[in-house]
């Protein structure tokens, strides 16, 4: 059974310029809880007192989701997280030769010793704590190093091993793809008698984050990280709404309240200062809006001609755009919406196209004004002929 970890409040705050006040973090967490995500990663308490207070507040917030905290492989970071009441701890330490030699000035054996000591310490402090170990930049690290560190972490008490595509390097169908990586890692650990849960954290640098996450899902991953609006470092990570909708619609994973997604997206967008792109799949303004005349005509008869997703999934409704691309079908549909007679459609369409050629979309309030103008024009002509 797949689970989803939302990292909007941790990874999302690594988006340049994004900061959530503690009370907003609590509001976002409650909105995510209504969606039904299984984990909420609340932040890295060792970074600042604000983050520490927010993690503590969320952990005490009575949420159904498990509230998690981020931690370096340092006991002081573990203490900071556990003192906040976190039920889930994400420990990370990169084990690539390049990072070990060039940044940490250490070797693999010493790194593994530090990782295992920290995980053992965390489990001693709280045996019920769920511990995830992430070899940062997993997929570009030497595979033997990853397996060695992951196996030692599990033997020390780690419940989850996270495969981090830290730079968005993986591409489906190539020799560096997430399906093969997850399957190979699971097999290597099982050969050692170890069966941790496998998580994936996919960045979107090549625009492949969602595709890689689904590759991991098909290979047997248990947890997928995501964020509202795909927020995160550089190009961000997997977009939460897109992930949940695809898992629901295409893989039969039906355990989230998708109708709550628009609420959390509006909340995060407002307080992150990041607009939802109009052409964003699932949550964008235009996601269920039909424009071209041929499209709108077919969609008014049977929406599935130009929709592969039903907007009802998200509590949304389909719309028909009125602009220079509009046809008679969309105008008639709009006139029906505002309870005006269809016989006005030819003259209304001409006016709509005129407005649309100036780069505008006619919304229903403006359409009412156009209708009134058309009626007035028609009445004036009739009066003149009399």
C-alpha cells in the first residue's frame, strides 16, 4: 500500500523566498491532514527556533498524519527533533566517494559508523520512533556504498530507506531510471534478509519527478515524497496533486480526499507568494477549461472527447472559455449558464471574438454586459425600422 509524505513545510521552504509563519504551517498541516497524506514533514528543528517551535506545534496538533522532522546524522539534531515530539525522523548523510573525500574529509567506514550511532541513539530515546535514513544524492552515489550504508542503517533500527534523486538526474527508459534502481536496491537488501520500507524523493530538474516517482511505485516503493505546487530546491519535487490524482485514477489507489486539494493549494499559494500556474495539471485555472470551437462543441456533447480526468474528482467543474477561439457551442453553453436565450448567440459570439482578439477572456459577469448591449442594439435597430 503506497503512502505519501508531504514535504511542503520542509522541502517547500527551501524554495527561494518562501517562508511560512508557524500559525500558517499549522493551517497548512491541518489542510494536508484533511487530504489524508500519511506523513507531514514539518521541518528541520536544528535550523532555527522558529522551525523548532513550528514542529513542536504540529506534533502536538492532534493530526492523523505522522509529523516528521529532518535531521543531520548528529545527536544534537536528533535531540532537537525528539524534544519537539516528532513521531518520524528523517536522517540523512551522503555516502558518495566524491562527497566523503571532498566535503566531509572522511571515509565510508567512518560515515557508516556515524550513521548507525545516530540511528541507534534515536531508537534508544524513542523505540516507537519511525526512522528514515537517506543517502543524499543516492542515485549518483556508488551503489555499493549505498547498499552498505542502507543495510547498516536498517540493522541499527532504521525503518525506511529513502532513495533521493537529489538533482533530478533519473530519466525513465534510460540506463539511469528509477524503476531499475529501486528494484535492484530492494533485491540487494532482501538478499541480506533486510526488508525496510523504500521511499523516494524525486527532484524535478529535468521535468521527470512525477514520472520517476511512478517508476518507483511500479518497482515496489512504499512511500513517495511530494509537495504542494511541487515546491522545493531549484525546480522543486513531485507535485502533490498530480501524484495523488494519477495514483487514484490510473493505479486504483483510493485513500485520499482529493476534493480538499484545491483548498490546500490556495492556502499554500497565498502564503508562499507562488501563484498556481494557469496551465498546471489538475489544479491550474485552465486544467478543465475548453477553448477552441471544435473542442467545446464536442465537450458539450460528451466531455470525455477532450477530458481524460473528471473534474468532479477534485470538486471542480469544467468551463468553456470565451475568447477569439470560441465557437457557437461555447456561447450557447454560456448563455444557458446565465439564463439568456440561445437566439442571441450569433451577435454575442461576434462581440466575444472582438474582445478576445485584444487578448482577453470574457467571464460570465462581462458576458451579461455583452448580452445587454446586444439586446439594446437589437431594440434600437427594431425601433429605427418602425
